[in-house]
């Protein structure tokens, strides 16, 4: 059993990562002051990590719940 068994990479996950990266990167550029420059690579890394975490959260929240059958299905 793997740690992220529910996490499957598909087009939805890639779009979530890219969208969150764009929003985060733009937000960092807008808010960041000139005296504390973290660099472009740092901004991209922070944006990617937040996008990846948000896609994992989305995958976990959209899991179908397991319902146990309490009666005989074939009768």
C-alpha cells in the first residue's frame, strides 16, 4: 500500500497545478518588495509546491466514499 494511492495524474491534476502555479507566481510578483528578492527560480519552486499540494488536496477531497453492503446483493 502506497502513501498516495488515491493520487492519479491526469489532465485535471495538471491543469490544477498549472493554474495554482500561475496564481501563486503572479501573487508573489505583486506582493514582493524590491529589497527582498527571492529570484525567479524560488518563485517557480514555491508556486510548483503549492500547486502540487493543492492538487493532492483536490484528489483527496474528491474520493468516493466506501459504502459497505449490509445485505446480500444477489438475493
